[in-house]
C-alpha cells in the first residue's frame, strides 16, 4: 500500500509512519527523491543477486529468449477427427 501512496502522491491523513516525517506532514519532493533513490538501489541489488544466482547458460537463455524460433503447427488448425468441410465424415470402408 505504501508503494501506491507514493505513486499517487501520498495522503495527508495517513499515519505518521507512512508519510515519511515523524510529525505527520506530507512528504516533500526531497523526501520523495530519497525514497526513489532507495527503491532504485534496492532494485539494482535484487538484479545483482539474481544475476549472481544464474549461471552463464541460464543468463544467455534469458537474454535471447525473445529470438527463439518455434516451428509452425503441423497440419494447420484442422484435425483428422473434425470431418469434412460439409460436415460429413469421410468414407470408412
């Protein structure tokens, strides 16, 4: 919820612990910039930990996943048990 409050500019009637100042005053632009810097630093730390956790092969697979080729479905949309275009089953005998 704190993320949404920061994103939307905060509320003036929220508790003092969530506004950023002990007096309950709304955050100033400097406070918001400090919070943004803390969040950016935390995101970078999480990305570094994720990169350290993955081996080289997994990193390459993630990096090039958007270029992966998938063969087209064989036979198209129609299947053998769908029947003819007229709705009749083919000759079976």
